[in-house]
């Protein structure tokens, strides 16, 4: 599965649940765990990647991932700045 397809499927998966672990996401989108982990890591929102769409809760074991609720105008503004 290509990276854009994995990203799209992660997004769709996380829009349907409050949060999910790597294993839960892997079961739903059926891709290689290593590819999934790399894609999640490259899309985690943090200081160095403020446009990332995945939030990571590393206070739990295993880590849980979710997406930040954002409206279209916020995303549109961030992209153009």
C-alpha cells in the first residue's frame, strides 16, 4: 500500500474512533506494521511538525493515536501561512 493510501486510511480509521493503538489501526487498514508505524511517526503533530494530523498519547501503554478535531478553515489557514 502506498504512503498516501496509508495516510488516508489512518485518517479514516481515526475519524471513526476516539483513539486507537497501532495494533488496532493495523487490523483495520491491513498494511505492513512497519509501514504503518513509519507513516504514523511522520504525521504526528508536534513542535517540529505542526501540520501533523495525528495526536499521540504516549502516557498510555501501548501508545494511543487520535486526530485533532479541526475545521476546514483552520486547516486552510495553516496551509497558506
